[in-house]
C-alpha cells in the first residue's frame, strides 16, 4: 500500500511537471494578427491614416472656420464649432488617430528604411509624416515632437514650440530629399503608395512644395529667415505639377471619402453651404458655384437657386429655412479625393512666395494659373474674364492671391484657408458668427486634447481658442 | 428543563412566546414536584408515558425508551406513547430519538411520564461543499462560506439562477442589466479588486468550472445586444444548493480563476420517493411583467424645440414647445394635402401605454431514483419569456435537459457523471442610439400618442412621414429590424473515485463545457423622403461564437484519525484549457428589401475572425488538522502556470492558511443552552490572477480608421491592403496579479439556534493590478497592459438570523444581512495620476484615481469665481470650467438584505428586501429626459426666465477676468431653457445632470404558498403539493432625485468589466413580475 501511495505521488509530479513544459504554454502568440509586416503595408496605413484625418474632421472644421460651410437649421451637431466653444474632447480622436496611427506607422517605416538605406520608403514616410506634424503644429501651436513616438521610452513626451517643430521639419525634409534614390538598396514602392504610385519625382516635388509652405509660416515673425532658400526653391521651380490626392475609395459604407462618410451621410442634415462663399460666387457669376455646392430642390426635384446660411444663424434663420432641404450643401461624394495639396493651392503658394520674395509679374502669372487650375479641378467652365483688368478677380496682390486660394480650397483643403486667414487676415469678407462665444474675435487654434491632458502631465496649460499660434498675424 | 427556563427568560425577541412557554413549564414543574413527593415501593410494574418534542409539542413516534444500564426498552408508538415493564431497581429512563438530544428521566413512583425532547443543534454538523468538490464540516471552515438552499433559490420561480441570489447573502451584489428577458446579471463578491477582469466569481458545477462569458455585442454603446451571460443558462430547479465562497481562503484552491470568489453549485442527485418508487417532481410558474420604473414626465408643455414657427416645431422630438391649452391643433407632416389634428393636451401615460405585459412561463419536470449503489436524475426545464416590448421582438426561450447518475462498482469504485444540454433562442431590442426603440420612446413629445402610431405603414406614420425626422417610429424598428440569437450548449463531467485504502481516496474528474452560438441581425432599408437623420441603407450580419472549456482534475484525498487528532491531506493537479472562436460577416447596403441574407448586397462584406486559446495548470496541496472536533487548521498552497503571462513570469505560487476554533465545545452544559454554537475563524490567503490572452507582444492588425461615427475600412479600393502597428504596446514583463486577504469571523448561535450571528471582517489587498493603461497617444501607442498599482477592499459582513416564533403551527424566521465594503485604489505606477476605465461617454467619463475608490465619474462643471460665484455667458447660461472634475463615485456605501419567512400550518409567506445605499450612476434615460424637455424637472419655474442666483459675467479676457454681476436671465422663450438642461452643449448644467444616486430599496420577492394537507392528497399519487402566488421586484424606492430609472440597470452587462458600474445607456426598463407557481412531487 505504501508503494501505491508513492506511485501516485510520482504520477502527480510527472503529470504536473511534464504538462508545464514550455511548448504546452507557448500558445500566446496572437493568431489573429501578424507580428511582422512589410514596409509596403505599413506605409499604406500611414498614408491613408493621414488622409483620413486631413480629409475628414480637419477638412470639416477648416470648412466651417473658413466659411465654406455653416451649421444647418433643424439640427445642431456642429453648433459648438459655430459658437467657437469647442472643448478638449473635440478633435481628440483625430489627434490620437494621427499620433498612434499614421505618424507611428510612418515612424516605423522611417526607422526601418533608415536602417536599411531604403531611401524611397524613407522619403515618402518622412514627407507624409512632416506634412502631418506641420498640420498638427498649425492647429495646436505646441505639439509633442522631439520626444514623441518612442513608446515606453518616453511615456510623457514634452511639447515642442511650433516654431521649433517647423525648423526641425524643414531640416528633416532636406535630409530626406538629399538621399540617393538610385542606390541599389532602394525599393520600388508601387501601388502601396496610394498617392503617387511610387513616382519619386512627384514625391520630390511634394517635398519642395511642403518646404515652401513651411517657409511661408515665417512671414509675420522672421520674414527673412529663409529668404535665400525660398528664392532658390522658386528658381528651381520643381513644385507639384499635379494635385497630391488619395483616391482609393469605394462607394460603399465605411469605404468612402471620410468627409462624405461622416459629415454628409452619417450625420446628414448638418453641413450647409455658408452664405459667405455662396454670395461671393453668386455675385461674381462664378461658374464654380454649381460645382462646389448642390442647390436645394423643390417638390418636383427641380433645383432651386443656390442659397447659403450665415455663420451661426442655424437658430436665428429657423423660420426661413426649416431644415437643410432648403439650403445648398457641399458637393462632395463618396468617391471625391482627399487633397493634401491641390494644384491651384500650389499655384497660389508660389504666387504668394513670388509676391513676397520674387517678382510681381510671376506672382500674377501664378495667380491666374491658380484660378484656371481651380476651374479645371472643379470641372467648371473657365471664365478668364473674371480676372481680366477691371473684373472682379483682377490681380491686386496678396489679398487677391489668398482670397482665390480660399475659394479654390472649398471641399478640398479648407484647413489651409483657416490657417491663411489667421496668417494673412484674408479673405476680408468673413462674417462674425451669430452665436460666437468670443465676441467678434475668430478662432485661432484647437484645444490641447483631453486624452493628452489625462495621460501626459507635460501637456501645456489650456490655451483659449482665441490665443494666436506662433505664426499668426 | 430548568435551563430552558433561563433561556426563555433571557429571550428578548418574543414576549408572546415567552409567556406561553413559562406557563407550560410552570405547570410541568408543579407536576414534577408533586410526583416527587410520592414514594411507592413495588415489584416489576408497568409504567407508561408520552414523548413529545420541545419545539412544537408534537408527539414523537419511534423514540427509544430504555432503562439505564439494562437492555430493557421499547419504542414509542405512532402517538408517541409507550408502556414498559420496569424492575424495582430501575432508576432512570433514557429516551433518545434521531436528531434530538437524549433525555434521562428519573423513575419515581409515578406510572405516567411526560418526556420532552429537545432538538439537537441542527447545523453543528452541517456539511459544506468546498473547493474542488471536497465536502467539509461547516464547523471546520476557517472562512466564510454561505450556503443557499434550493428553496431559497426557487421560492419565486425566477428563471435566472444569479438573480435569485439577490439580497440573500451579505457581501454578494447581484445586478440585473435590464428588464429584457434573459438579460445578463452581474455578481460581485466583496467589492471590485481587479481593474481589467470582469470581477465576476467563478462558477463551479459539481466540481467543474463552467463558462460564464457573454455572446453578443454588449460592449457597444449603440446597437448594444445582451443575450445574457452563460451562468444564467443553468436551470435553478436543478440546483440542490449553492455555496458562496467570498474570500481567498476558501477559494484559493481553485487557483487564479477564483480570485474574485467562487460560487459552487451542487446539483440535485437521484433519490427514491418515500414509497421507494421513482420520484417525480414537477414545478411550474407563470409570471407577468410590466415596467417597474418609468421616468416622471412633465405634463405642462408640448411638442417643440425653439420658439419658432409652429411648422418647424411640428417636426420636433421633444417637449420644449408651448404650454398646453387644450385647443385643437394640427400635428405631424402634411401628406397628400391632408394633415391630422388633435387637442393640444398632455397624454400622461403615452409611454406606459406603449409597453405590453410580459409573460414568462417556467416549467421543470424531473424523474429520479436511487438505491444504495446507484442513482439517476433526469430533468427537463423550459422557460418561455416574452418581454414588455410590443410583439415578440424581445423574447427568451430556454430548454434544458440534465441527466446525472452515479454507480458503485464493487466496494471501492464510485463513478458519477452528468450531461446537460441547453438550447437558447433569444431576441433582443438593441440599446443606445441609432434606430433605437427606447430613444424614440423617450423623445416622444408629451402630447403625442405612441400607440396610435402602431400602424407604421400608415401614410402618416411611415418612414417618410413619421412626425419627427430625428427618430424612427419605434413600431417600425421593432417590426422591420431584428435579430435572432441561438445557443447550443453542452456541459458535463465524469468523476471516478477509487478508495485505495480506507483512509485514502483518489478522484479523477474531467469536465467540459462547449457552446456554439449564432447571431443573425438585420436592419431594413430605411430611406426617408425627408432629410432624415435615421436613414439606413439596410444591413445583415451573421456571427458565430463557439467556446470550449476542458478541465481535468486529479485529487488524492487522505484522512487519518489518531487519538483526538484528525489529519487530512489533499494533493491535486488541475489542467484547464479555454478556447473561443468568433466569426462574423456583415454587408451594409442591401439590394432587395425584406430579404436578409449576406448575398443581398452589392457591397463588399466585412468579415472578422477571432480565435483565443489559453491554458492554465495548477498543482496544489492542502493539509487539514483538527483536534477533538474543536480546533481546526488548514494549510494549502497552489502553484499555477499560465499561458497568458510573459514566459519568465509564467509560474506563480500562493499559499493560504486558516484556523477555526469551536469555542462552544468548551462551554459547560448550562452555557451551552445559551450559546448553542460558537465558532471563531481566522484566515489568511493569497490568490494569483493571470492576464488576458495575447498581451505580451505588439501586433500589426489590419488598419481600420474611425472617427467614432463611421470608418474607413481596409482593404481600400485598388484593392490595397494595409496593416498598422497596434495601438496597444506589448509587454514582455507581464506577471500575475496577487490578492492577499486576511479574514476574521465568528459564527455564534444562541438559544438552540433561535438567534444566530455571523460576522466577518476582511482586509484584501490586490497588488500588481493588470490593466491596459492609457498611454498618451503622443508615445505612438494608446495603451499598454501592465502591472500597476494596488487596490484594497476592507469590509464587514454581518448576518443575523432570528426565529422569533416556533410553535407547532407557527414558525417565523427572519434574517438580515449587511455588508459594507471600502474600496480604495491605493496607488498607481508613478507618473500615472488617473486611468480611464474604458466606459463612459463624451460628457461623463469613468476613471480611477489613486486615493479614491475605483469607478469615478468625471465631467465638466460650471466655472466659478474664486469666491464661488457661477460664471455665465452673455445669454445668462453657466459656462464650463476648463478642466473636468470628479463628480462622484459609483460604488455602494453599504448593502443590506432582509428575508422573512412565516409558516402557519400549510401556509408560508416569504418576503425579501434588497437595500443598497450610496454611489452614483450614469443614466442615458435621465439625459434624454432633460434633453427633450420631457422630464418633470424641466418644468421648473414654469419655464419662465430666471437669473442664476449669485452669477457673474466675465467682461475681461480668459487670462485677465473681470467679473460683473449677471443680470441676464436664462430666457424661456428663445430656446435657452433647453440649452440650460442640455449637456451636449458646453453651457448649462453639464454632466452631473445625468448622474443619479444609485441607492434603492427593493421588495425583491414576495410569495404566499400553500402546502396542501396530506389528507387531501391521500387518494392521489401525489405525495406533496404546493401552490404559490409569487411576486418579484414589486416595489422600488429610490431617493427623490432619481425620478428616472431603476438604478440597478447596467446596460453594459459584465463584459465591460468595471464598465458595468457606469450605468445604463438606454436599457429596457426593469420589470416587476407577478404570477403563480405550482410544485408537485409524486
């Protein structure tokens, strides 16, 4: 009997120890998700993630705050945008989506391609990441940058001043542009580059255009800091000659243009045409009116005249327009591209640089090319008469450039118009929102996000929506 | 007898009874004194007498009456009478009966003797099923183990095993998610100690753990589905008894899965009927349900939002319109040049009228038989419930079949096993927003009838012309959208006991729990001609969920008695594997209307597959020592190996020890009649707890981009796929949580168990909490699952039982339990001052902070000046302070339960009350009541303009404020009054408005049953019959501030872990049920 007891004990020990061997327990590698993924899939994710935010919420708030759009009557989803009373929770998701999504994915590609000297991946990832960082710095002024994107190595990244971010980005872009793209280790990217399909010449042009945009952030603070670099860029004139877009959308729910998906479809009835832009286009008989907006329909589905609502008048005009059915709406579809740069935007950027640092004649040339390119982009009939001498859009320097840039940004890259307005004070026809909570002032920035406030003690103290960013006029 | 007098004199709880007893005893005393004076000498003579019970005075048949020191004796007849020839030398009679204390009676000259036997203290040898199915004497336990009997569970025919525990045991909190049939329940023992896990106890049936997971998308804020958690699948009628092990000392042997306590379920086993035939039992209950609590509505103002034109207001989904005037007014849309009109008056019951009476039928039949050597038990149970929503869109059908048996092979081997099959068919009305029934109900203006829109195809009520464009006709949603959930589940076990030696038994037990569930849900194509916010392109999704759990246990049980010492040793090994698999496909945008199949779409389906698998191995030993059945000690240790932890931290060990001292054994007989039972227990234990699966490595999931409303899913057009570095950073240092607990308690019963007090104090500390910590996204990640911080739970539990009345015909039992738990998040990893608990809305967050209890509500508050004045804007509305603030905590301050049972002859009246005090909850219903102006609170001041008392305006800037007294009233007419109550704007009353006091008192159960007298059944085959009138959740009392919901509602079930404490997000109102039940035994 004693024997039996010992045998049993032995059995337990054997079972216990053998079953605890490593192979028995090594089942904790997630079978549902890969642990190693090639650059091509991560780059796509970074590019699409950038487009998703730039062409979604940032396009929307840009559209409201640069008076392309206004809150419709009969609804109130974006009322706080019109009141300029956003809080820290607003746009938090976009901030998070960029940092933990696109920026981090692009960082993964940057780190890997730097290690393997794979310069095409290095260039694309660096440029798109720089574009995103620049956009964030324009909205928030101070952003996590030099200590960002390193995981637990720094769980509370500090916030860098926008100006330092701008300088660092310019330096980074220069480094990336200087790499030898014909070296033997350089991959051909192809389809996974959803913007230029791996065309490195277009990426180089993207880099130059982005640099010019960043240089022009200095016009109010240190206008001559990059003067020679600007002039060199203008001389080389290797800027984007096509729009930089993402078009890989399908007309199916959750596969469409992000602005259309959320703002036109899911939360329909809210985004109406702004009276500010509608009136400009109407008064000038601008053919782009019917390209930018969809007119309301009557009972027989016949289009009525285009009509916009004043900023913040969604309550006051309730009796005039009961719902959005009585107002014009943005002409954006599920397949509309997301624009990082439109060709007209590039033209106006060059025009502004020429106006400030080059020749007035070239500025005028690019100004008129901008208008032409804008008509093409909207597929509207060209009307050169509009910028003829004495006509409504006759070239009169910076105000003309920025005002036309503003019109050309509608439904495309409205955030840039919002930045331009605060940087240059143009266009000059903006109206004060009827429900403004900051009086006659205009918003200058977004509020530091709630999630950062909660988890990162280095988040700067709250700054009101009307506090200017570093480059503002 | 004399002791008894002293007992009753000290009895403080029933004067009436004391009086009766005194009278009886005095008479008896006088009688005894009288006979003591008689001295009669005689030869062998006949003496006779009657043996009766002290408890109820009934005669005791079959009692043994023996002359002390001889074999002379007899037993009492059916009337409790005896006669016996005794020799002259006989001095003393010994009278004994099973279950009664034996009595010695001096033989005197008398010929007739009245012998009264007292019942033995019944519970002294109560056997409790403890960890791993080991049966132990209750007195030997050094920890709190609460037992719940079959009767306690089934007294009111509750089809939910978990809900039947409500209010019955101190320190056990059970909350039902909603009033939907088959909704999930959440059980928390002794407070929450884990941040990440569900905090739910482990359920063990006949020694084998079962799966308590949920199927469905209970985590979704919108379109949430709740098909119940799986512990509720068990038919309560199959349960013989349940033991709740709240503390670590009791549950440590179950290993890391028992860190939140264990509920041990022992099922009914086969037994023969009284006549030796197979025993057949039948029970049935039918209950009807209606909403327990609906919000208090205002009945003064009708449809409207802004004070604009009437036409604009006629589309509105709220009651911010004009005051009721009783005049006829048009309403709704103009259709075909027609428009309806009705008197402009409040319809007080428009919401209540919407709901139908729910009906639940719950039937179980079982047959069983048994001999010394083998038993079997077979039961069939059926629950058929249709909830309070109109039609059959909320229903729950459950069929359960159980077969259990045991058999002995030779003298040494005993084999037992069980197999259970469960089939569940449910339909559930989704919670939250979007195509939501409850949202449409709460939004309905006070003057609009909901039931009148039942014909949703009518031209005025259809999708195009439903009066508001902001919601969908609820009847349309109920009838055109839908879901079907079906679950097939089998669980069971086989156990073999081999008696190796008389003192050594080996047990091998293997159990499995397999379920396969499918869910199909659909939404009809819903496109409105008007600018509708509810347009829906139609969608179909099909999901399947399968889970498999296998547990194998080997135990060697040894016991040895040496003199006054008993030794016990258990050695054991346990292997557990849990697997789950989920596949889902969805198409959005349907081609053909009314046809719900994945093929019915031109769009690309989204598909999802998820597998998870984990293993846990444990080896353990436990040693029991006892001395003279008075002093008991237990030491145990367990080592676990878990697959979910980092390889280097895979193995973890935790010991426990407990002592129980039965001090009443030392008492003299005299004292023993006062203190019939007294035990002190002491326990100290540790329990480890492993992590979730797949948290050690970083991953690259397929990219999904979302803004909270819609997504950009991959693959993109092209087609182009993408993978994104996961937002959760892997952690290769992940180790187990460790809970250490000290427990001290006493169980003392007085006056022959007429009064019992059971008290426990525990102090539990959990360190290395596993939690998916939010990282600032600027790190490139949003979270990492890590070990952080420390939580303590300290509390007391008190259970008092009293039997104030116990006579032959009348018995009254009362019990009262009280529990208070102080929960504290003591510390977090340095650098973290707050963690987000993953629930919460944009207006009210749910977080944990060190130095405070877990589960804090956080939201915006009104900005105030340094001297406390409210800052308002130019419209007179309060503006929000820049920072969110803690608005309160979710946890109860204390909980209580009271149970009363009165039996008079065949009638039994049961009542149970559940009391919970303190804590806050979020209520979407309350938020909606303010938002829509339907809540009674919104009629404040007759909606006349008023100035916020003590308010100021800032005429300076935000950085250099200059405050002046505010003279701007909140305007009634222009809509600002609704801004004041509407927290979606950052002005007004803010998040706190939707937080309610969680306190309540609920009349949980009420039943009146009649046990039919045997005489009535004599000529029938029925040996026992009970009929009852039953009620559950009949009344609810809440603090005045909560005029909205039953605070027990928790939309998020248990899958969200702590999120369940957040509150309700448009849950179906909980119900009150009333019905009858019938119980027959053949």
